[in-house]
């Protein structure tokens, strides 16, 4: 199943239904394509991180800040995954992903939520932060992740090392007595105005 093709077709349909013109289409697509040469290395690393994260998850998965939902769908299609829940603050994106889910898999669900305020009733075997934590103070998010994590579960972070994020995750894990199961450097690319290391860290509970 080509998730990206289905995503594109649904996005194009949504674009036209909302009144998008041919001029709007070429302006949007053209601006992205023009930036591709400088963005290519970062994009390749983010794709690699997505594959690595998918390999790590199992059972019930929570994808925090799921954005476009592509990673959530990829994880949901994995045989070892029972359910993948993507949460994001953007209602528009969540509604789009739920429409798309009918065409891809019933094992993916999308909910508009603020992760730091969401209910703690549901527990997950894997909590994923993909290209999210570098924009925030990571500790409150990691603390919250532990509260929704099943015993024996894992917190998985795939990101670029911005604002000393990688070391802060390590320090948090040590302070909580958590085991760092994996901690890989995935590559280096220009991101947020500088050359950054990308990493994958898996924390076990």
C-alpha cells in the first residue's frame, strides 16, 4: 500500500473542495520543490528515522504531535501493532487523517488533544515523539509519557539534537531510573539554521 499516494490524492481532493485554484496549487507546490535541494538531506534522515521508529513499536502506540499522520499510518500497518493513536492540536489535520484512515486501516485513530492535558485513562506500549520535542522543554512531555506508558513499554524519540535535546533526554532517563535501550546517531543535516545530528533514543520502563 502506497500511503503517500493515498495521502496526496486525499489532500488534492481537500484542496479543490476548499476552493483552491490552479494558481494556488502551482504556488504551493512550486515553493516546496524550489527548496528541495537544501532540504533533501534533512528529508532523507527524517524518512530514515520514520522507518527506525516503526521497527521499534508494538502493541498500542501513541504518536504525540502526529502532524500529517504518515508515521501513525505506517506504524498502524505493522502486524505487531494493535492500534496506533495519533494526537495533535490541529483539528483540521486530525479530521483529514480520520477521513484518510477509512482508506488505509482501521488500526489508526486520530484525536485532537493537548498531550500535557490529555486523560491518563488509557495506557500505551509505545509512546512516540517524532520531530516534536526540539520545539519544547522536553521534560514535561517525557514525564507525561511515563504516566501513560504500560509497564515494560518504551518511549521512542526520533529528532535532531537542537537545544541540547539528546543530553536532556539522557539526564531525564537517569533521574527516573529508566533504562536507555538504544541511542543511535542517525546522520547529520542542516536543520533550524545549523548542521545538526539526528538521533533515535529508546527508553525502557
